């Protein structure tokens, strides 16, 4: 018997606790290694939670979510804006007309609900702002003396081609009417478009009745440099789905 083997037998006989300790230590190391391997990476867990949240926000099932990720990993993700929604991506690549229409309907509902939330917050914000600053102007007075920009007026707040979104309501709001009238007059001879969004109008007739009380330039209404719109008809880019015909 070799000396090393004899030494190990001697250790086993006279110091059995050492053998037990060695086994336990080895097992502990295995358990620790296994624990480290199976423990989730915090950053990966956060990323996974974020993806699940996005999936639930858009109402996608697992199959739709996987297809969306696959699409965005290909050409669609390379040529589309980063803000392209999952429903848009899936709708663009829908395999049937019915499927495409289904995604369009779901997107329309999501955008409508979001617009309602935005407008609800905007109304509350305006109420609180009016309480804090009751005498504050709705429109910067610097905008009311505009002329067509020239090289010498390069710092003019508004320039040709600009577009103004003006939110108002059909009810009594004297400051709103005065500010809208002043804004329309200030931009009358400039290439600045004004899109008026009317809150609280249930139909086109309500907007027509309200518009009849306003000093609108019908020529601007005709050439679409001044449009009247339902506040609920905003799309995700902030543009109106349609204007109210007069």
C-alpha cells in the first residue's frame, strides 16, 4: 500500500469528523454555486417586468407579443419609428382583412381612451392653474403682434408654416373667446395654421352654433388655415382625424 493511501485511511479511522466536514464543505459549495446560478439577474427581472407591463397595456396575448417582437427584430423595426405601437406593427403585417380590421379597432379604442385621460387631466390642470394664477394670460402677448417673419425678425416666436392647437369650450368662457379672436387676428396675414378643438360639443351642429358666435374669417375656414374640430378627434400625432364642416 502506498504511503498516501495509508495516510488517508489513518485520517478516516482516527479523524472521521474531518471526512464528514470535507463532504459537507463540498456539498455547501455545490449548493452555493447552484443558488448563484439560479438566482435571477436583477436587471433581467426588471426588463422582464417592463415587457409584461407593455404587453398588458396593449392587451396582447403571448402569441401576439412574440409575433410583435419578431416583427420589430426584422425589417419593420429597422424602417419604422421607435414609437410604432405593437397594434400598428401587428396590423400592418396582418394576414387577413379581418385581422387587420381587428387591430385597427383595438388601436382606435386605446387611442380614444388615452385622449379622454389626457383631456380630463388638461381640464383639471387648467382649473388648478386658474386658481393659482387667475389673472394670467392664456396666450403670450408677444404672439399677438406678429407679422410675417423676415431675416431681421428671426427670433419671432411663430414662423411661417407653424401650427397652433387651441382648446376651448362651447360654454361661457369670455377669456377664451378674447384670446382666440386676438390670435386669429394676429395670424390672419401669416402662413400660420390654427386648429381649434372644441370641448363639450356633442356633434357638428353644436360646433356650428358655437362658431356662429365667433368672429371667424370664413376664407380661412375654406382654405383650411383655420379648422374647427371635436376635441375627441385627435390621433396619436396630435392631428385631427377630421375637421367639422361648416
